[in-house]
């Protein structure tokens, strides 16, 4: 779960680290220990299709 600030939303340390490791395994790169560049990972609808 990523919040609107681009941070992992879990407060529990174990859940936080599990989520971070899963995201990193999918190629997500973090700006800091706790946040990622949210704009880099936004999904944009192709306007030509719709």
C-alpha cells in the first residue's frame, strides 16, 4: 500500500520491510528509505485508445 505522499503506508516494521522488498523486487526504486518518486510510476491512459 502506497499513500498519496509516495510512502509505504504500513506502520508495523515487519510489514513495512516486506512491502518494500516486494516493491523493489518488481523494480521500484525509492528516493529515500521510505518514499518513492510517485510521478515516475503513475499510469497514464493512452488518449488515442479512448
